[in-house]
C-alpha cells in the first residue's frame, strides 16, 4: 500500500462501513420481497450498490498500484462506452477511418496526456483537433449523405465517452494545496454524491412527485423529485464534507451542482436512447445495461466537478 | 505428436479468436427459440462479412463450439497450408466442392449429412455468397432445401447477424469495435409435401423476421 493509503485509512474505513451497512439493508429488503415479486426501487438500489462496490475496488487499486492503474482502467471503460455510443450513431461506410482514428488514436492519445497530467493538451485535444480533423477523414471518403449528422454524432460520442468520462481519473492529478495525496477522495465524493443524488431524486419523485419534467421522456422524473433530490444531495455532500477540501458551504453548493447536472444529464441520455429505440446503451451484465447506462449521470457531472474544483481550490490557492 | 500439437494449437487459437471477437463486438446473443443442446442442428445465417462464421461460433457456448462446424468452400480453405490449418484445426469446417467437375464420390449434401450423423451441428450461409448489396437478403441457393430433405429430423435454426458489417465494411483492413446482435430463431423443418420454393421462402422469411426493427435516422 502507498503512503497516502495509510494516511487516509479512517476515511476509507468509513466508506467501507457505510457500504456494508447499505448492502445489508438492501439485501434484507430484497429478502423480504422474495424472488417472485421484484421491487424496482430495491432492484435499482442493489444495482447501484454493485456499482459502488466496483468503484471501491477501483479505489483499492489506486491505493495499491497508484493513479496510473486507474487511468489504464478508464481507457477500457472509455473504449466500452465509445463502442456502445458509436453503435447507435448515424454512420456510413465512409466514416470508417474516422471511427478507427477515434478508437485507436484519439482515445489513447487523450488518456496518455491525462496520465501525464498535461492539462493544457488534454483540455483542447478533443474539442479542437479531433473535432476538426475527424470530419476531414470522413470527407476524404467523399460521401455527403447525412454528413452533418454523421460528423456531429461522432463528435458527441467522443465528447461523452472519452472527454467527459476521462475527467474522473483526471481528478487524481489535480494539485490542490494542503490536500496532497488525498485526491482519490475527490473521486469517492463525486461518485457518492452524484449516484446518491440519483437515488434521492428517485425517492423524492416517488414520494412527492407531481409535475413530470418531460412527460414524453419519463413520467417518473418530476420537478419535485429533482428539487428535493438536488437539495438532499447537497445535504449528503455536507455529511461527506470530510472527504474533499471544500468546507461545509462549498461541499453543499458543489453537491447541489453535480447532482443537478448529473440528474439532467441522465435525462439527456434517456432522450437519446428513446430516439434510437433502445432500452439500454449496452449489456455489460444482465438487466444492468452497459457502461454508459451505469455512468451516465457521473459522465455529465465529472467535467463540471473537475473544473469547479480546479477553479476554486487550485487556482485561487496557487 | 504433430497431430496433437496442431489440435491443441487450433483449440488455443479458437479461444483467442472468440475472445477477440467478443472484445470487438460485445455480441448480444438472443435466443428466440430453444438454446442449443446435445442434438445436432443446422444454423443458417445471413452473410455480410467474413467474420460471420467466427461470430456465430463465438456466440455458442464454448463446449459446443468444437462440435459446430461451418460449411465452407474447399477451393478457398485448401488453397494454402495456413488456411488449411485454420479450416481443419480451428473451425473444423465441412469442406464442399463448389465446382461440380471436381466433386468425387461425395456430393455436398452427403458430406453435410455425414457430419450431422457424426453428431456435429452445421453453420451454413444459404445465400451462397457474401451479400454486398443494399437488399437485406439474397435469393437462397438450394442447399438448405437439400439438407432438409436428406435429414428431415434435424432442426434448422434461422440466425440473423446484425451490424457486423459496420465493424469491418468490405475493403477495410482495421476493424472498429461496435456492438453486434445475433438472433437465433425458432427452429423449423421441412413440412410434409412442402415444395422447394415454398420451403426456401419460409426459411428466408424466418430469417428476415428476426431483424431488429429499424429506427428512422
């Protein structure tokens, strides 16, 4: 185990304890319901819990091997997510080179610079260079049918599956004054608050939901649920404020921001699925969908969380 | 000894190939009919990519792979030693002569029947060649009918492979990872008194019915 592993063991012990308690509660609930009568709320919760355990295992990996292990892991997560995303985009044979470049050039180069902590490069590489050069590869093949849709959807795939997603491991390299070594707690905070926010929005919608946000997309996601969920995610963030260096008020505001972005991002992804006539992005495991399904809210929240943290806690202090 | 080494090497390459195709296509495997068991059956599928065979093969439970043999053209798979190795040791192909003049004692249907009698299942592409047209399915050749007549008690399972030609369109060298779907339909047999064209039409429709609904772009 690395030094930072020893330094923050009380925090880790807390998270593990919380997860064990939650898991016990959820499995007790599932037990009570029996197998024949599946309760969607409990199902949803246990699916999430599995995700959190995976996340925790991942953090164990950082502690044991170092941040590079997480970067490498996320290369594969991004590949899986990009594979899911590009499966659903408008494309033609003429985009083949653009796809090959996305998978085998853009994605690796982006992650190498994440691992090298070359902020100035990875921030602009996809939005500037990839976005300008990939359409050129498609144009070289000379087919113009649905050209703008093809180009734009490929760009969005990269944005979601590579650019946004990579801000989760990028958190490990932020240089925050007086917080050296504890960066992975930022990751824990992000995941717990955003995923907790999803559950809380679900919960508030079920309890007090009256007005659906967008009835066509989902009847069960309501303004009441969204508001209640975002505020209580802020409260959850305060309860977890010993993880990041934000202070109480900072934790509340950031908690609300990332839960709100995450919740709305989830709806954006639902809209895409609905348009393409699919239930899930992928099928990593039975009934749980794919990478994008499990990570949708975090994908939207990660870059915002990264930049808020960087802006207020890195540049001001430095 | 050499034989043993070749067999093991073939098995190893088979496992590696199946792993690779799973990585590239993360195939979603949907059994509309009965999943495979001990009994021999004939899978008939649409043919849009050279990787079709490998994908169907990789979609089957590992235990059944060695007993599921693609039916393929002898002139292609016997061309050089490498192909010969892959054809016999990795895929265990049932080779048939396309050119009638070269056929010796055995006719293609006889070869396939023998393989079925030995307990193998078969993979065939009834279109007879790769479909590079915009049409979803080409006119079937008569092979499927002949095998249905020769072995009327063998289940014929329609298969639809979706999206594989996106992974590696014709003429491309590097594949891109995209999710593929592979649908296995309800098994069928030759009905009593059914003539050739009716049967082939029914088989073709069974395949087309498996296609996922298209969403307007």
